[in-house]
């Protein structure tokens, strides 16, 4: 039986350890002239300009991830009204006002993400716990729902430390438990979090790859 999960990017589910899971976000800024759409559940990176942007490559790129985009607030350049949105559409902000972005940026935050392909069996999937993986796609999403379509790339699962995601478990979900099909909910954390003690210390440059 096929899994019911569709792509939804990264959704926060908890924190590692026994600390309180506040699922809190931090406010950052998006440049008002940023033409890259950023979707809820998309991984984002810090820029050397002091702003944030969506990752620059489908697999995640080489810049340490700041966190996961939750939504934003900006003033419409058309109506002058304040807009609260689960996605940044890539244009439409009044440049006289800040574009506020809210990001899940705790390096110990855990997320659930769908697998893009079969994990073969529950035993095989269990054997991938503590391995690493890249995104199958990290830059795309729906302009209708505002939700990211990021998925975990099953073919990328390996011990390679440079991969973007650390697999720490499989979510118990009866409606998404067919390991022979795509859509298994995998629990991960960001392997190269910019805010972690051993994370990247240099911010990236604006994406030129588009979305």
C-alpha cells in the first residue's frame, strides 16, 4: 500500500536530548529585492550580506544551513498592508520596510522529512539510522500552498560527514509505513548547522541558481 505522505519539506518534531521542545524560531531578514522564492519547510542559509536565502543547490549546497524557514512578515509594495505568509514569494515587498523571516535555527532541533524513494524494508531503513544524506530536492515548492517539496534523497545515504542531514530515526506513522514505497517519514537533524559549535563559520553568498 502506497504511503499517504506528499512532500512537505522539513517539519520540526522535537529536540535531541531531554531539553524542552519549544519549537522556537529566530527572526532574521530577507532582502526585499530577493527574487528567490522561499517555502515553508525549506532549508535556508546565512548570507555574507547579513540576510538569509534559500539554499543554492537542490542537494543543499556547501554552505552551513542556518535552519528551516517557517514564514515571514512584510509590507506589500502594492497595498501597503502588512502580510503574514508561510512563504516568501520572491517579490512584492515595500523596500522601505524590513522583510522579517522566522527560522527554526536550534542546531539540536529535529525534523521529519519524506523519503523520495523506497527504503526497501523496515530492517534496511533501521540500518540507515546514524548515517547521513543529502536532499533529493531542497529548492522547490508550491506557489499555491507555500509548502516546500524538499525530500530526503535515499540514493545519497552514506557515512559521508559532509552530507546535509543526519538520520536519527524513523517516525512511527501507520499511514506511512510501506517501506517499499516513497514517503517514509525520516527523522533528521541538520548535519552542518551554522549555529552548532562545529558548524560553518563563514556565511555564504546569494544564490544564483534560482529555484
